[in-house]
């Protein structure tokens, strides 16, 4: 019975990304199922020592600080809901426990199903981009959303973020199961090319930018994927060029990714389908350059203002939302929203200097160990070292401080972040054995 539960829970973990497509309620039910089964197995096998992990202890301390901060600063249901933030760390701990219990090995049939399911998600989104609706008839108002696609997520424009955040998990599974990239080089190149293309077509500029960073660092430091990533990027570039030249789809995604971004950063008015107008001779960069956009810069200014008033503890989790709600979103300093649209500034403004200390300790630890393994395995790395580097890059892109981001306390985002952390803990324990 226990062996069946172990295998069943491992499959829930492996196929968790696909279950998230059915919505946040399903995600929470599955994550709770993983937690309950794992807790049962921990008690039954009496393997509490597995949870004696310094990273887990650090994460629990962080979650305890968030709960304490919410208790002290909580004024609304949004803030008080973070009292249970520790549940995400428990989710990480349970994934770590199951992966320790059952080696992350999958059969050929499961491997094929895994890649087939992701391929279906990609093709469904591309079909929606071309025809305006996906395989199930879901439509996205491309005019209102500037050609963005959502695929199986219906009206939720999170496809690019979803694919980006689970991309490292695919690579880890491929690596640990010693998938023969050379034997299936053509198939793998096509798959990755389509994967990159779908993130591009999603219209999520942050997701695409972070993908480029992830691929760039992977090409530099991970030889295992270097050739196939370079080949995939070449094919991706050719496809994007052809899409733009033949004007396939109602909107050209290149306009949104590059021209619209340029116009927003330089605070230029969008004209002629986002094509860059000729800049005036008196254009003042020091005055007109914006931090991503006028609205984003306004969010950041307000976050810094809130931090200046509550330096040590911040305004509390979801404090940015509460502040804007209290003033009916009419801020004299910056621009109001439900969150600052930047993960680091959200930690700074809502959790204060104590939250920032947690952030920098975690960042230093991840980056230091990343380069430690790069140095050790400079000539040849084993599959566990390669997978560890991939999981480290996954953490880096999830917490990258220099781009717009979603709400750190959003349940959907938190589940993905702590899901990834479970894999990082497992690989960290394999690399740095006591």
C-alpha cells in the first residue's frame, strides 16, 4: 500500500504542471493531496530526519516572519490570509521528501506522455494565434490584448509565464532520465524551437526576456544543452522572421515585444501599429526614459515611498494593495495598483529591511553554490550536477529583481515557486551530501 502511495504521489508531482491548467482550485486540491499523503508517509516511515534541512529551516523562518508581519500589520482579509503562508513551505518539504523517497526516474511511456502533453499545449496555443481560437474553441480578444494568446488558460493571459517557469522542470526530467539528445537531436530541436516560439507568441514580455536570460546562462555554463539550444534559437528566429514577413496571425508579436516596449520605455506615443516614429531632435533621454513604462515607474515610486515610511517591517504582506484601497487608487506619489509589479520592490515595501535580508541571503546562497558547481564540473558534469545548475537557474529567474513581475503573494505564483524549490532542495541534497 505504501509503495503504491509513494508512486502515486510522485506521479502527482511530475504531472502537477498539467493539472494546474484546470485552475487554481484544482492546483490547491492536488497540492493538499500531496501534502496529506506525504505527511502520512513521513509518520508511517518515521523519516522525520529527512526534513532536517538547512534550506527548509530557512524557508520556514521566512514564512514565520511573513505570518508574524501579517499578524502585526494585518488590516484586511488579503493580509490576514498570509498567516497561512507556511503551507507553501510545507508543500516544498513534501515534494523534497517524496523525491528523496522515490528516485526521479520515469518510464519511456511516462516520458513520452509528458512531452506529448507539453507539445499539445504548445500546438494549441499556436493554433489559437493563427486562427483566433484554440482546439476547444476558446477565443482571446486579440485586438484588446494586442495579439496575445492564452491557449488552454482561456481568458487568463498566463501562458508564457507558465511555460517559462516549468521549462527547467522539463530539462531536469530529461537530464536525470538520461534522454539521448544526440539520438533525437532533430526531434528535440523542433520541440524546443516551438517551445520558445509559444512563449514569444504569448505576448508576455517578462516571460520572453527571462527565457533569453535563462537560455543565455545555460549556453554559457551548461555544455549538455548548448548545441541544441543554439540550434533551436536559430530555428526560432527564422520562424519569427517568416511570421512577421508573411503577416501570419491578426497581430505581429514582434511589434508588441520590441516596438511597443521601446515606445513605453521612451514614453513615446504609439502610432501606426506600434512602429517607431522618428524621434524628435529635442528628445530628452534623461527626462523621458521610463523604467519599463510610465505606469510601472509609478508603481515603483509608490513602493519606495511606502518603504520609506516603514523601513524595518514594511507595510505588511499585501500592504501595497491595502494602501491603494484606502486612498481609492488616487495616489499623489506614484501609481496605484494591487501590487508593485516588481518582486524585489514588493519584498522591500511590504516586508521591509528584514524581508530584504532574507532575499539577499537566499540569492547569495543560490548564486554561490551555482558557481561552485560550475567550477567543480568545468570539464565534465554528471546528470545530477547539470540538473542542479538548471534548478538554480530556475530559482534565479523566479526571483529576478530587474523586470516587472506578478504578485509574490498570489497563490498561483507561490505554488509554482515552491514547487520548483522542492526540486532544488532534492538536487541540492544530492550534490552537497552531509
